[in-house]
């Protein structure tokens, strides 16, 4: 995480920000009313973060903000100044191999149209980091903040179970 | 761009924020977690000329145990309290209530004090603060004042806060020793605003009758409502079926006549209120009993 270097104690309508997104530092001048979701999509061209309801209900725009899952449509881009953001584009490895969560979603058919998927993957990432071995009930509870309009929830839950299992194995190998 | 134009500032010191609030009066709004405020901006239901973002004011980022209450600073996140071992141990009812708020993505950003300042009548924390007879601390550059929950929530999304003032702390009184507590709500989908919810704290007397009762509701009127009439009916009883039925019947009266909307009619909300009253009281009283049995077992062992 960067130290916040700008001082916003003066009222401004536009300002320079520096945000670390998926490990890269981006510096941009943005209007203060720009949402973080629109900053990622329009200014950084990272269109993997989807925008559904734009008032915090659907979960499509979920990203990791300093490691925590948040709604990027409910934050201003200026609030990400000096902070670290991870989006779906940051999940795959350096040689574009899928992240184990993505791999599990592919294998278990955890997506249909795919619109909600980036938000779900980010939420699952945060969930499994905190609870590596969730019960089905916990998975369903933690995913309640992400709406899938295709209603493919069964396979999403199956995918999360598989991802959890693989991540635990991976973790054990590392140890 | 979704939100309307505004001027933004994010001071690091409380006094700077209070100075801005004083200068701009009704033209300025405080941004804390933003989980209710940013949707209002996105839908352009709110359009303040100035926004003061208090997220960098580290002096407001605290959870402290005080004599008589748990003090929560204005930018302590709901998730932080949910995870706090201190709060889990010392104020389990608060943790239980927070788990019912929105989804984890919302609680990661949302603040306790922000939810109270927003004063949504269907929100959990205003109802809990009302149930516990808690207080808030409002500060301005001219000084500070402590406001009781029941005086703070004055109507739909409306509070006793004056222009130039900011909520800096919420005070949740401790649950009395031996008391049982419970919180329940009914929502159509997980994480939605509940149609109706209730929080109860029951303290037993030495003869195991109810010595003191606190019960408050969300979703029944323009503000959270503490049901003093129901509380008085419960004192001196053993929370038997007759007492529960009478309390449930009385609780129906609390639901305001204008609480019909697309989600539920008044009659449906009254039915829910009556049922939740019984369940929440039974659960709270049950928790008290278990505590007592444990004490006896310990004494015998």
C-alpha cells in the first residue's frame, strides 16, 4: 500500500490520484465525483469489473480494496488514492493461467452469461481467504451479496467448494 | 457520471472537518462508509454542494470500553466490530445485530455511526441503540452534546442533528449481568432491508420473574420504536405463554398506520411484529435461563 501523499484538506472538484491496481501503479487526474467502478472501466480500461445496479445491491462491481471485498460503485475513485485495488484482471497468473477459483468455475459450469462472475470471483476470493473451509451454508450466506440473473446458483456453490478444496491443497503443499 | 457535481475534501483532523461543517451548514454532507450515502448520490436523490470525507480522520477510528457502555468512533467499520474479539466477548448482542446488516461487502465499508446518522427506520443499528437506551455524541466547533437514542431519531431519515454538527461516537450500553438478549428480523431476501425486526433485552429478578424489559423494533414506523407499553406488561411475569401472547397483541399497535408499501401491507407488518415479538422474547428469556443453569452447575461442581 502506498502512503497517501495528496492532501485533500482543501475543497476540490478534480484531483490527482495514484492507485495500485493489480500491482501496477496508475496516476490519473479525476473528477471527485467519479466512481471507483467507472474509474476502473473508463480511465484504466479494466472492463472486467462489471456494473449492474450502481447502488450496491447486485454485487457485480465487487473488487478487493486493500484485500477486502467492497462495492466499487459505492466508492469514489478519489477514495482509492494511495490504496491497493484488485480486480478480476489481477486474478490470473503471469502466463494467463487461470486462478484456481476461475478454474473451478470453468470446470463446474459456475457461470452462464458471465455478467455477475467477476464480482462473484472477487467475493469468493475474499471469503476463502478468511474461511478456507466453509460449509455449504456459509458459502451461500457469503455469496448472498452477489446476484446471478441466470440463477445458476447450484453450480456456483459447487465451484466454490472445489476452489476451496484446491486452495487448501495448494496451501498445504506450500507449507 | 452518476453523482452530481460537488466539492470534495478529506481532512485528517476532526477540527478541520468541523470547521468545514460550520462554514457550509446545510450545503455539506459527511461521507463515512458511504454505503447508504453513495447510492443516494448515484440516484441523485442527494446533491450536496460539498462533501467532507471523514475516512482519514484516524482519531475517529476506535472501539473503546467505557464505564457503562461501548464507545464506537465515527469511522469504525461494521466488519471491524463483527470481527473484534473484545466486542464478541463484551457485547455479543451488537455483533449479532451487525451480522444481519446487508452483506459482507457492505459491512466491510459501512460504519456503525454512519448507519445511525442515516437513520433509516428499517436499519438494524438505530433499533438496537433505541432498545438499549443508548446515546450518541454530536460535535461541532462550538462544542459537543450527548443525545439519547429516542430523542435523536425524529422521523424518516431525520435526526436531531443540527447543521454544523457531526456524529462522532455511538454509545451502546452494556447488557446487564444475567440478562438474556435476542435480535431477529424478517427480510424477503438475505441481506435486504428487513420488513420488521426486533431487539430485546430481559433482566431477571432473584425470584426469576422479569425485573426489567427492553424491546425495540425496526420497520414499524418512520423511526425505530421502543415499545414501553409492551415492556411494562412483561415486568413481573415469568414470560409464560400468556405473557407472550399479551405482549404480541400489544405490539401490533406499534405499527404505524402508514406502513403499507409495495413490500408489505400494514396488516402483514402487524402480523410479523406480533410473531417476532413472541419469538424474540422467548429467545431472550431462554438465553437468561441457560446462563443461570450454568452458574448452578458451576456451583454444584
